[in-house]
């Protein structure tokens, strides 16, 4: 008896899915009016960000190589 009820529920859900696909078929259709990002502009922006990052890394490396970095360890407050 449990198997037939479960089978009936599964069939009913499948029927609902099929009805949903027939009623609203445009839900999964891609739209052509969506503007796509320009790959060349995106790549130029990435190169500019990398240049900025390289400048920051150069400053950090020069600071570390100078030996004027001081590290302090905080004690636990238990």
C-alpha cells in the first residue's frame, strides 16, 4: 500500500512539472537584449589593477628588505 501511494505522489509531481513546462516555456529562454561585457575593456581594467598591485608589492618588499619592520606579539587576555 505504501508503494502505490508513493508511486502516485511521484506521478502527480511529474505531471505538475510537465504542466509547468508547457504553461511557462519562456522561463528558460535566453534573451538577446542583454548586453555582454566587453572583453577588451575588462582585460585592460585587470591589467591596470595588476599594475597597482605590483606597485604596492614593490613598496612592501622594499620595506621588508630594509629591515625596519618590527613585529610585536600580543599576549592572550585569559
